[in-house]
C-alpha cells in the first residue's frame, strides 16, 4: 500500500502561503515605521502564522483521507 500523497510535504506549501503573508504583514509596518499599535501587528502576525499551520494540517488530512480513484 502506498501513501496517498507521493510527497506529503506538498501539503505544507498550502500553509507556507499564510506564513509568508504573516511575515510580510509584520515586516512592512515595522520597516516603514508606520504609526500603528505594535499589539495589532503582533496579533495579526500570530493569527496568520497559526492559520498557516492549521491550513497545512487540513490540506494534509483532506488529501490523505481522499479515495485514490
């Protein structure tokens, strides 16, 4: 029996999108010294990072659980 995903790491690429967006969301206001609350940036970045992890796990579970027809 073979694994439904030939390369399970490909599911991680779904989550990497959100990780990159989270890094950009943190970097842009920080580098440009924009007048925003650092709490807002930290909260948004944290949520995007956790969303990326959750999306990668969800993609893996959905692909691994699908039938191989």
